[in-house]
């Protein structure tokens, strides 16, 4: 298991995965979940005080998805399963050690440096690893 969790952590992770990446399919949603769980695992600035998945998702000004309607309803059983996979074991490139992601817009290129070094892209999301900042 990558991090300890409670039911509220599974629900909120499923909800943010849906809100941020529903159009990216299951793999894209899991990449978002991977980033969130990484923020709990890696205790570096600005995530030193993040000790739960809930804290990571609800950290102020981190995820636009928390402000949209897709985030408000409870996670479905499918979304909960995807979230549990991320919490327990799942990791994949380009989000393997990423702590940030960005959707620059359909057809727009990823920035080379944005809160870290570009690790890659999946559909509309770009993933960044701030390895110098966090000594990953």
C-alpha cells in the first residue's frame, strides 16, 4: 500500500479523478490519481503538511476540479475502484513520480518547465516532476 487511507480519501480521490480527467478515460483518470497520491508520499515543499489523500485534494488552489460540478457528487463504484488502485499500488508514466499536471488545452503544446520538468503527456494532460525540489 502506498498510503494509509480512509473511506473519505477513496471518495475524494475518485471525485477529483473524475472532475479533472473524465474525458481521458480510465488510464488518464488513474494518472491524475497517481499525482495526488504522490503528493501524500513525497513530503517536500509545498506538500510537507499533506498527510492524507483528502488533504492533498483539498489543498487550497491546487486542483481546478474541486470547483466544478463534476466534483460535487460521490464517487461511483468504478471511480472508487480506480482510486483504490492508485492508493494501494498503481503508478505509471508519465505520472510515475509527477507532482503536478496541467491541461494546456486541446492541441496546445506542453510547457517544457512548469513546476518541474515535463515528464510526458497523455491526451490533454502534461505531467511534471519537480525532482530537484523534492529529491525524488
